[in-house]
């Protein structure tokens, strides 16, 4: 049973971890894997997998909430805090947004201030085990206070920007921020609302669903 005050509006609790993503799971070679920090920075920074794993590690226990209405309690993610990664790059004064790039061409956008909040990390493990490829191995972003589509799987780059730009699902109708406590599921700006919302929403739900773990 859901605990009062713990679950956002319109959500139900599951003990499983549904697997949903656009497209197929990418095949990633750790030898060639890189995490790149670029854009509005003084100098781009790049990590190999071994270099990333050598950074100070942390863990964070949190609930996660998917825009498709399921929530999963008490997830223990392990990885490197976003704040720790940010210490390795010098941002230009106008860097206020981040476009997260993932293998397969997938992207999502976030304000920098959201990524600096408690519990945001780049995770390689969940509940004491390495992430599976279907859940984002070798590295996924975890932003526990936003809908989980913002927690991009298969992360390969962080592009720092002066202006906010929509990512993959945001271009297809999802909200630019995605706060589950305010039910920010879909775009609410006038330009979008006055467009062909019904057709666009049908496109949003063309997920690739690959069972549950």
C-alpha cells in the first residue's frame, strides 16, 4: 500500500522495475566508452571508464517515479555524484542548462540547478549490483526528484548550454522539467498547446517495452 505523502499524484507503486525505452539497447564497448563534458566550458573534459570509476564514489537511496504512472520505492543507486563530476570542469558564466547525451542518439534536457540537488548522480549500480544493459549500463543519470525519463540511460556526454533546448521526449510533447509532484507530464507552453497535441501525444507513447525485472 502506498504511504501517504510519499507517492506523487496519479502514480501506483510496484516492486518491479519496468523496462521502457525508445529504440533498442545499444551495444557499448567499455574500451571505447567515454564520458564527455563540453559546450559552455573553458576546456572540454573526457573520462574513460576506468577514470570515471576512480572518482569518489557515493550511494543514494530514493524512490523513483515514471511518467507512465509507476513508482518504485527504496532504490539504492551507486555511482559518482553530479557535483563531484562538475568539479572536474570549469564552466563559463552563462552555463545554466545541460543537455544529456546518450548512446543511440537519445537526449534529455535539465536546468543545471536541478542537477545540483541532493541525490543526483551518475550511477553504475542498483541495489548492490551493476546495472543491466536494459537499465542503462554502463552509466545512467539518476535525478530522483523528477520523472524518471530525465534519468537518462547509457549516458555518454553532458553538454552545458546557455539556453534550454528540448531533448528527445521533450520534442515529442513531454514537459521541459518533469516534476512528478506537480504532474508535469506534458508540455504546457502556448506554442505546443496550440499545435497538434493529440497527434503528438500518440507519438510520445511509442515506447519500446521489454518486460520487467
